[in-house]
C-alpha cells in the first residue's frame, strides 16, 4: 500500500483562493492523501468554503482555531497528522497535478529525507512573474548540508512549500510562533540540518501567488521586522557548518539591505528600526569578503552601501539591484 501523505493547509481570509487550492490537491495523481486544513479564525467565508469541500471528500479534515497566526495553525496540523510524509501548501497557491507524485518518486529513488521542486511565481491575476532557475538539467539534483548547501547559490530553501518531508525528520520541529515573517525559513533550516540527503527536481510544479498585502510584502509593520530575528536564528543554527554559516550571514545582510531599501521612507521604520537595521547590516558585511560565491562588484557595492547608504537610497536604479549577489 502507498504510504499516506499529510498535506497541511493553513487558512486565513482566503475565501476567493482556497477552493482552487483544494481542487488542485484533490486532483493529485498520488494516492493516499490526508488533507488537514486549519482555519486560523477567518472573518470571511473561508471556513464555509472549506467545509463545503470536506462534505464532498472525506480526505479533507477541517480544524478551527482563534486567530493566532500561521505558525500556530501549521503546528496544530502537524500534531494531528498521521501520514509518513508531510507537505505544506499555502491557501493562496495551487499545485500541478503531478506535484506530489514527482516529489514522492524522487524521495524513494534517492532515499532522501526531503524532496523539492521548482516553482512559478504568479500575480493574483495569473500573470507569470518568475520561474525558479533551473540548475540540474533533466536529472534531479541531490545535496546535503555537508556538500552543496548554500543560501547564496539558492540550494538552501527559504520556504516550506514546494517540498515533501519525511515525518520522522520533522516530528520534533515546530514553527516559531513569535516570528511573523520567515518563520518557514527557520523551520526548513532546522529540517535541512537534521536531514541526510535532499533531492530537487527542476520541474516547476508549485504555483506561488504574490499578493501586495501579504505578510512578506507590502507596507512596513513591526511584525515584518521579525524576519531579521528569524535570520539571526538561522545563522546561529549553522555555526558548526562554516560554509553554510558564511552564506547565511551574507543572506542575513542582504535582508537587512532590503529592509532598509524598501522601508527607508516609512516614518515608523526610520524612527524606530533604521539605525538598528543598518548596524546589523554592517555587522554581517564581513562575510561577503569571505564568501567565494559573491562577485567582486557585489562586494564593492555592499561596502559602499554600508559607508554611505543615503547616497544609494536616492538612486532610482536601487529598485532593481536587490536580487543580485
């Protein structure tokens, strides 16, 4: 019999998208699914939509809680899951019908602990913005934290979706409820550190939908600043792995840079968070000099920004700089 896969879907005010999400899960070619949907105190019709689907398909298990956040919702579902394998899907997103079959097949073939796929980033109107860069041709890429795992090259994941996990691997890992952004970055880092082998296919089977008002996008709020605390914990996690530690420190600095670039003109950020963020950026800057994955031009740019950030913040071209190394 095919082992059971538990799919965890946290939901908060997603009445317009959760139906598409669930339909894409129900259409999976992989058999033996358990779909755990946790409504995180939605104030729209999300719960009614979820219940209408569970009434039709008994594989869907509905759980409810007061609004305490996505971390709490995922943790609640993890406690209730009974599958040998775990997958996370956001209620705004949807899957290719071969998503789980492809991930599960790769896990079995390579005897891996985590299986990844590429993803497509789309707007809420369905326009494709980005498809994750291919890195291994038609052959799945396998790596571990002992070799090839890096936040600069992109082999290190920063999200929990787009992956299938061995439950035994993550049974004692939980999402940090005090983090509101990048809580999944920390979760994946903990899972990766415990793993023996991670396998990735370049097939883009996960559709990630961007909404300007989501927790990781849009206007600055104090909750958004917890992203830097998440990266502080990620870097500490890999202190005993020098190369990964270096790449995580570089990525930490990059997120400090993005925080400053994106919110410099926000009065609350500038008054309460700007100086501390710049301090964190400068503190982590030295790791760019050590990194073998960062080009000389990037090292120069990062240094100049640390010396005189105001000069760069006045430049319109800064808007397109952030994605470069």
